[in-house]
C-alpha cells in the first residue's frame, strides 16, 4: 500500500516561497485571512491534518488539540506562542515550534522608526499638511523630543531589546534595562547598558520606555495605571511585544490626561480590536502589528516554520529541529 501524503493546514496566506517548499513534501490547504481565528472552525477542520502552520491569532486550544487525530506538529508563524496550549500539546505528543531569531533586525529597525515617528510627531504633522494647513515654516510647529542624551528604558533585554538598544545608542541615547536576569558584562559594555533592579526605578528614570518582554502571567498588564503615574510627563511608551502587557484603558487615560507625552503601539490587548479611547488619544501612533513586516523577514519566518514541519513529518530527530519549544 502506497504511503499517504501528509496534509498541512496553513491558517492564512504566507509567502509563496514557503508554500512551494511545503508543497514539495505535502498536500497544503491555505485558509483565508481570519478564517481560523474561530475555535470551532479549527476544531472542525483539524482532524484531517498532520501539521498545522498557524498565526498568533489562531486559538490552538486544548479542545483543538484533542480533536486533532493525526496532528504531529504545530508551527507558529511568530516568535510568541501564547495562542497555543503547549502543555496540552506535549501531553498529546504533538510538537510545537516557533520562529525565534529571524525577526530581530526587522523589529529593531521598526522600534527605532516608531520612536522617531512619535518623538517628532510625524503623524500629526503629515495630517496637518494633507489637510491643507501648511502655510510655511513655523518656529513653534510640531516641536518634539530630541533623543540624544535621553534615556531609553527597556523591559526585556532579549534579542529584540538588544537590537533596539544598539540602534538607540547610535542616536546618542543612554540605555537602561530591567530583565529577569542581567545580560552578560560583554553585552552591557557593548550597548553601554545599565541594569536596573526594579521596574519602578526604570520607569521613573526613563524618557522612553520600551516593552520587549514576552507575555506571561507575570507580565500581563505589567504597565498599568500605577506605572503610568510614575512615568515622567514628557516620556514616551513603545510597545512591540504583546498587547496585553499594557493595560490599554490605563494607557488611553494617560495619553488623554497628558500624564505621558506619547506612545507608539504595534500590538493590542484584544487584537485586532483597539480600545476606542486609544483611537482618539493624542500623539499616539497605532500600527497593525507590522514590526516584522519586511519581505526578507516574513519569508524567513515562514521558512523556519516550514522546515520544522517538514522535518517532523519526515521523522527527523528533535535535536535536528532547533526551533522546537
């Protein structure tokens, strides 16, 4: 009897290069955008598939995993994996993979660009021009914060946090950070970074606060109304980590009350929904989760996830698959 060709469900369209590679080894079904954000639809579909390549918005719950009769691996098209019930997957013998490392540089560039846009009020200035209000150079028009000499406080000094620090350092910023553990002395020296033992102290002394930490039970609503009260009134918040790390209601309130000067947000607490008070907040740049959105990075993410799937379907040893969780 001929060996059955494995089936792979890709929950949303990904780069064609990645799909072509998967099709060399399997039958591939690609869902429509948003189709498999519905748990019930995923439960209904998953029994037919040997592998799942999914997004952060895909709810890979225990119910989904139990319904999967042939599933060998779930590969997330992301570094994070809080959308996957990893413990249930392990109990059921289903492997889980993510895509670390490949988006570090793109996210570092993006964080720096987001900070520049907020600190220099790019969005408001462009809107002013587009609405026909620009009548000539104004000495007091759209004054922002110069970055040189200011302190960037980073919560989460992993690869992306370090990439942001490297770029901010080139702009003449001072770097302070809080992490579960100190980075190596060599890394601290190369980045000119100073470790701060408490988040409160970091917040009080930072002109810019950047969130680069994973979403865990401990970091959920890490930045709340208490921390916003500690932030200097001229300070800026940058979040490209996970939406629920920030209490969105408290952020909107801080911006409307001008207890902080601005924010650059790429991820949201109830994504894709955005709190209406945040949509009307002043000096707040809101972007649709695009920190890793370069051609090169998205292809690299897809290839890392696809390689993990193909390796598992071929029966390769876990030691040969570096991005298994």
